[in-house]
């Protein structure tokens, strides 16, 4: 079995067809079902999870509408 290198993994993430903005929203929504986080705490958590700052802000903005 061939080991996956970071380059290959990044290529897969970039080309899998996922809508990472929508995924950030779903992730943020899930966090808020189980926790009471401030807007900035939730953004920080999503960034920690690997979302870009833009994706995190988008997801959190949708949750806090």
C-alpha cells in the first residue's frame, strides 16, 4: 500500500467537489447545537478544524443570522 503524501492529500481535497463554505456552515451549526460559543470563538474553532478564515466567517455568519 502506498503512503499518502501531503501533496496527494491536498490535491484530493481541492478536487473532490466539496463545497467547503457549506461544510463550514454545517460544522458551525453542529457546534452550536452542543455548545454555547461566541461568534469569535466559533470562528476560531472552525479555523482550528482546518477551514479557511473566509469559510469560517461564512459558516458562522449563516448560523448567527
